[in-house]
């Protein structure tokens, strides 16, 4: 798995940790010397791990929710947090699931996974910015059948400027094959010769 995984016992002691989590933690500044196994997950903020880059993790972590998962009061718990490292903001999804070892449905601790979601979070943030700068368009937009200007707020404006002012788009100009044939018949023969188009 490419996820960082940690197993904690019912009393909150880190029992096991996989290599991807160690690699992820070291990438964000945790010392390779940090002793994961045997450390208390609930007291981890007081360990040498608590770098400034993990402040958001400790701020977002709801310890009672982790305990509720381990007690069976809550089916799972997840949260996203940012890690500031080397001048960049990276995002991690932390998920806590009860650890069920056998069929007796007894909870034997928790499995905590850490997934780097930076590329997805960046896309989400870009989409939010784009939506924040766009305006909803009405269902019907009056447009001139001849010049294609749009009627809005008692004015007529080109369709390009109307859309550019309301959507995160920018127009560039080109000319379609039909218009080349109609407006420039002398040069339109190039459109009929596929070898010349390559």
C-alpha cells in the first residue's frame, strides 16, 4: 500500500507502523531517530515529533473521536490537515478505523491511515477559486440574431466580453473552415488537400 498505516492498541500505544508512513513523516521533518513503536498516540504532541509543520494536525485531531472509534461508539473518524514544509502546503487525509481481529467483533485498538491528498486538494482549491469568481448565468440570454451581441442591463455587449466577465475563461480567435471558404475562397483549396494540412 502507498498509505501510511499505524496500529494503536486499546490504550493508545503505537504498536506498528509501516514504511510509507515513516517515509512520509521524514519527508515532513520528523527525525529518522523518532521512536514510533511504544510511543503514546494520544501524547504524541508532547514528543519531539511536534514540529511547527504539524500544528494543523494537532489542531484538527479530535482525540475524543479517536477514543470513541476505539470504544465502538463511533464507526470511524477522518479529517484532513495541512502540513507546511519547505515553503509548500501539503495535505494529508487521516482516517481512523476500529481494529477488529477476529469474529467476536471485539475492538482491539485502531488502524490509522495517512494518505497524501495534496494533488486532489490543490485541484479542489482551484475549482473553489474558479467558482468564487464566476457568476451564475441566467437560463435565457437575449442575443442578437445578426451581430451576436448580448443584451444585459440595458446595454448590448459582445458575447465574448459578456462571458469573460462572468466565467473564468479567456477567448482566443481562430477561423473555422466554413468561414475560410466563404471569406477567402482563393485560399480555401488547402482545406481540401489533407497532405497540405499535415
